[in-house]
């Protein structure tokens, strides 16, 4: 599956999932994709952009904006996932193999541990963990 941000001729942005890029092209050309807001079938791919406000005039994120986005990401993870600390690799493995209840977790792992998890097919992600000092 592939995900595209789409925009209709009236400027509405919406999201679409397609089996692959060719499927999208075929559906778009055939007028099979309709804007959920106005029903327009003339749509195009909107430029992929991180969902954070941009203020710099060149459309690039400033370090402060990137930091803000990472703080938001961290807060989201802290709110929705259980913190397991340095036992992350152990917990992720236990959940993956069904020894523990399936739930989102976060914690610390060494690069070696993360690599081993990925090699076992256990989905783990790494995000830059910014300090929230001005919270
Ligand atoms: Zn529209």
C-alpha cells in the first residue's frame, strides 16, 4: 500500500491509499478518485510535507520548528505508549511472541538490540528524543 496526500482542483486536501503508484495513476486518470469535500474528480498529488506549521519563507523547517515537532512527537509517544525503560528489547520481544499483552511501548535500547529486533522481524522505530526543558 502506498499513501498519497491529494489535492482537488478546488484546493481541498485529502489522503488516499493505493496499492501502488501505477494504481493511483490509473484511478486518477480515469476520474475514479473524488474529493470527499466537493466531489471533484480532477485531483493531483499534493507535495508531501510534514504536518507542522511552517513560517520560514522558503518553506523549509527551521531548527526551532523541527524541535517543536519532535517535542510534539515525544509528548504523543509518552501519552499513548507505556514506558519500559532499558527493558525495551526484552518487552518488545515478549509482545511480539505473544508472551505479553499487545500494547505500544517505548524505552531505550542499544543499537545492537534494535538491530537484533529488526532482524527478528519485530517492528521497532527510532525517533530523536528531544529534551523538554521549557515545558
Ligand atoms: Zn474538493
